[in-house]
C-alpha cells in the first residue's frame, strides 16, 4: 500500500504569482476560510477576486520566468474553461 503524503501542497495565486506554503497559510493571508479556498481550487473558481492553484511539484524551485509561463498558460486555460462553461 502506498503511503499518503502529509506534506502540505504549495498554493500559488495565478494573478500575482505569490506562492504560499499551504492552503492554510494562503487562506489566513487573504482572510478566507481554508475550505472555501479549497473549493475554489477544485472547481477552478475565483476566491477574493483572484484565481489560485496548487503549485506543481516540478515547478517548486523554478525560476521566475518558468513560473510566469506556467501562470500565463494556467490563466489562459481558466479563461477558456469559463468561456465554454
């Protein structure tokens, strides 16, 4: 049986590029309930006027240019999803 990771996943604000250590720290900093932020992450919805997503493990420690490219692609994906939805 595979072990379940208890390490918190990093969260990134797609709009600003701000990276948070966990959902709890992101929620605390933006003044939201962690479960509300988690629902927004899962359903690809805005939270406090911004989009948030989990930072992919392969981008941890990436340079700012690579993170910016990922953020732009993610934002375009969100826009496309909203237009179709």
